[in-house]
């Protein structure tokens, strides 16, 4: 479909606004532009100057009928909500631009919204997802470690559970960012794709020496056997070559980082499947670590350190984002309270800590 020149110039200006004024990450900008492109394709690239609210209403109906490319299932309400939110933000910005102020009002952007019921459903938190620590250990133990690629994949999942680092950060780490002796990883936003471009210092979570040994062996392998330097990737991408029968195949490691986190999610998917477990994405390990922290950190200072290890400035962020209990844990705790009878001092301290974390008055 032929591109619309004025629309393209507007999108370039909006991209600059998101990057320089709103300080959005490249992935956030890509998501916003993808949502705008969906709308443009629906309107057959008509000029934004001719926008009317009926287009927004019709687009919402169109979006509800779309299927996911991979699963062939309808788009979830959460996905629809994100797409419409991106379009709403774009049209709010557009209403302030020269030539568009008289044609588009800020209130027009409100038509890119789901119903209140649909919005509540889309934002409803699902059952806590995330493997248990023993499931992660089982996955790692099942992983082969014969080739360079297999060693890398096993070390990748081991470091993910040791640090809780996001997949895009793992994909961009260099050897100089890990200090095996001090058991820590520094996510430097000048080189590592961290969330909100924050510096995050993470010391290994106490989840097992077996994970630490795997990471130590991997770093030693890269530095000693492969003679790689501090500026080389910690988890290099796979080198792909063309075979004699003109098929692409893996041929060791390339001396470069992954450009995105898609290969990491594929590694997780394949590893969990090979271990006979359902797929858990890399981010779900943060749920696993948060649950462990709630169990092991009885004192507020301990949980603050655990929270900062995620890159969170406040304990409340960790508690509200990853601290929800699943139904079975909720049941077991309530039943144990029936059996315990009188409050103990530790019970009271735990209650006070929970109230403080939630920002509630304690008397």
C-alpha cells in the first residue's frame, strides 16, 4: 500500500517527541509506531488531517476481530488495550500540532478506549505465573552442555535465576559487566538495555551454589579457552552459516550480542519443553525470586536489599508487582493461622511489615 507523505512526516516528528521529550525506549517507540501503522492500514493510509471519530469506533471493532499470527486466536483484551492506548497518546499529541488543532480535539482521542468492563478485564492480574526454584533447577540439570551454544544456553538460564535480570538486559551484557568473584552484575545503561536506562547493581540471589558454578564455568570458558576480552558479549549470539546443501545451520558463537531478546525466549521455551515442563518466559523468574524473598526476608532491611537487587527503588514496587500469592499459598497461610491460635511476636512483626509496605497506617 502506497505510503502517505504527510503522515510519514508526522510520524517522524512523533518519534522524535517520544525519544527526546518523553525519553521512551526504542522498544516502546516501535510498539507505538506499530499501533499507528495498524490504524493507517485500516484506513487505507488516509491523511490524519481527515480523521473523524467514526474511524476510531470502526477500528475498535476491526481490532476485536483480528487473530494472532502464531496462534490464530483473537487478540486478547490486554493487547487491544495497549494498541488503543498508543493511538490515544498519538492523537493527543496530534491535536497540538499546527494545522491539526482546528480539526482534531483532545477529546477525540477518548474514542480509542475500550469499555470500562473490558478495560477492567484487560487489567485484571492473572494467577501468579512463574516456576518454582526446583523447576528451574530441574530445567538446568536437563540441559546438555557439550557444544559452545549448549554451554551458553545453560549459563544464560542460570544467571537469569541468580539475578532476575530482564531478558533484554541479558541479551546485551558484556563480560566486563559481571564480577564472578564478588558475585554481582552491573547493568550499565550506556551499554546494557536496562529498563528506564537505570544503573542496576545486582548481587547474586541466594538460590544455590550449583547455579553459581555454571556461571563461573561459562565466564572462565570465554576468558581462558576462547580468549575473549571484557568488551566481548557475555551471551553471544549464535553464528549461522550456509551448509553444503544450502541450509542454514548453527556454527558456534558469533562475537556479537543479540539485537533483541527473542532468541532468549526461544532458549527458555525449548529448555522447559525438553525438561517436560510448561513454558515460563524469562520475566517470570522475577516472580519466582520475589516469592523466595517474601519467605526469606523477615526484616524490612533485608527485603529492601532484595528489592533493590531487582532495580526497584522502593519495596512497595516489588511487593505489588511480584509479591502476590497464588491461591494455594493463600489457602495454606489462612489455614495455618486457624491452627496457630494466638498471635506470636513474629506474626505481629510480619503484619506490621506488610502494612508498612502497603503504605498503610499502623496506629
